[in-house]
C-alpha cells in the first residue's frame, strides 16, 4: 500500500471538476450558460423573468451547482421561449459535464416541504428522456412566471440531459410554495444522482455497461 504524506494528494485522488458552457442562439432567444456540477451553489442569473431566476437559484443552491445564465428572449410575446430554451440549455450543459457517467450514483430523490406545500422529485441518469410531472398549481401566475411553463422547462431539460424525471407536488395551497418546493426538490435530487460514489469509482452504474 502506498502512503502519501498529509500535505500531498496524488493528482488521481482529486477528480477534475465537471464543467460545461453552452451558447444557444435562435430567432427567439439568445442564451449563454456556464455551470460547474462540483461547485458550491453560487449563481448569477438574468433571464428577464424574476421569479424564474429565483427558481433557478434554488437548483444551484440545493444542487451545489455553480450556475451562470444570461438569457435574452422575446418576452414582449411571453415567457414561453425563454423558459423552455433555458431548460434545453441546462439539459445540454448537464449532459456535457457528466461525460461518460462513470462512478456516479445515477439515482437521486428528495422530498422538500415549505410550510403547507410538499414536493417530491426522483431522477435517473438513464440515458433516456422521460418526464412525469404532476403539479396542480393553485394559480396561473407566480410573479411574472406563467406556471404552465414549469412543465416546458423540465421537458426541455430531460430531453437534452437524457434523464428520467418524476416530479409530484403532493400538497400545497400557495403557488409560490408549490413551485419553490418543486425546484428545491429537483436540485437536491439532481445533486444526489450526480454525486460520485467512492465504492463505484470508474464504474458505469448499469448492467448494460452504458448509460
């Protein structure tokens, strides 16, 4: 067995941080996104939709992801294209940063309460896009975010991150609380699924040998 002094850590003992940068420009939106999956939860967000920025901050903080997003979309129409395309860009960046997925836990789940609201998120880095989402919002708008667009955000994310995602708002009366528990639970489940498992270092967590 090789013993290393406490002041020396072999390079192989510190895995490289998983980072990505995505630029997505269309006739409807212009998005620049940078992330570090092994960050500390720092974020710098500017989408033009204040409550959406607040929700993206929940993903960063509870997922321990350093996240920068600048989005310039056609908000004079509505928020649909901006929210959906940010979801797409985030999915692309996560997929890029995850690489071959060796050594990750693959699965993650979380329950998060906020006062009367409670939500559950379950994620699998399966390599297959799938979304089951049940959020009976009690209001059509929270701040300047159309609550219908929460589905579009997560659909864009799973399509490009290639994950299976189940999200259920189990109870809630305040739509702000409903949304916040959903995004917090998603961030926490994402963190757990992406986490490196020291017992499975270098191993793809699938009997097929690929994800």
